[in-house]
């Protein structure tokens, strides 16, 4: 019983870290943008009106948590979200927030 709780506690800590990463409005906005369309840093910077260095920093953190992936198209690095669970989680949270936070 103690070992099972220990494992559950570990998952709770990991879930808390995930919510902390997703709880940042800028990162959430960036993830929401990438759910809709894969983009380069310069495209994201233009769409969100952020400095490219800020976009790169946020993407680096999201990659650390395996929330964002990248692939190269020639000289350009394209970032994308391809985890259906993350996409569903974000869509559900946004939908629910609209219902409860009036």
C-alpha cells in the first residue's frame, strides 16, 4: 500500500509541474497557437507580437516537458504539438474556464 501511494505521489508531483508549466498565460497562448498550426519561431513571434528570444525561451521550456516537438524544414525549425492528450486537455480547460469564470 505504501509503495502504491508513493507512486501516486510521484505522479501528483509531475502533474503539479505540468499544471505549473501550463498555468503561464504566455505559454498557454503559445500552445494554443501550435495546436492550430505548426510554425517557426519567427512566425510565432509575428502572430503573438513577442520578441523571438522570448518565443525561443518558452519553446525550450515546453520542449523540456515534451509538450512541443520540432522538426527541420531546410534551414527553418518548425515547432508543433502532436500529443492528442495535451490538445484535448487544453481544449477542455479553455472550454471549462469559459463556463465557470464569468
